[in-house]
């Protein structure tokens, strides 16, 4: 049986408020949304909430492990409710679309670096960059101003063309 959202917050030691419930619901309903996307969804549900209250709720929910914060290079932070499974992301350079991709099946090779510098590693954040099927097919992309913010890995790593995170 799935816990209701209020009980989930309580089990993580979070005081239940209408704002936190709405933020968690917005993150769940809009995976990979920015704080502004989340704020707009919460305002649509509650009517009024300050941007700071949304940021505070996102920060608390992230600290408690209920929300994951992702910040791809050249992009505002994005938030998702899928946590604790070490999944990765695919991002389209043209339109900025982001989708989840599971880690390698079996052993998670991304958790075993060539040198760990003495760290106990429990998570890796891998972002794959490329072009989505819609952009490859010539579908219209976001306005050029948004597309210009999406980084090109080759510009960041001219020596080998690989995108290192």
C-alpha cells in the first residue's frame, strides 16, 4: 500500500503544510521541472505562494531525500520525485527535453571510478547529451534563446569530445 503524501512527509520528519504538500505534488506531476515550473503549478493549486516559500520547500524536501535536485550545465536546477535509485538523464541539446534513463543493468559501473580518493561512493550523477527523436525528425524546437542555453559538450571538452560529469 502506498503512503499518502502527508504520511510520507511525517515519516521523514517534515511538518505537514499545504504548501509542502502542493510542492511535492507539483514535483511528482512535473518531473524535471524548474523551481519556476513548480511554483506555477503550486500557484494554480493554492492560489498564492511566494517564490521563496517554493524554494524553501524544495530545499527541505531535497534535504530529506524526498526530491532530487539535478542541475545540468547551463540549465537552471530541475527537480524530480524519483530518488534513491541512481538513475541518470538524457538531455536534448536542441530543445532541452530531459528524460530518465536507468543505470546499467547489474553492477553500476558508474559507482566505481578509476580512483576514488578514499571516498565511499554511493551515487553518481551522469548526464547524457544529444538530440531527442523529435529534434532529429526536424520537429520545431524551443525558441532560439532557450536552445542557446543548452551547452554543447564538445565546447566543454574539446580534447576528447566526451561529456564528463
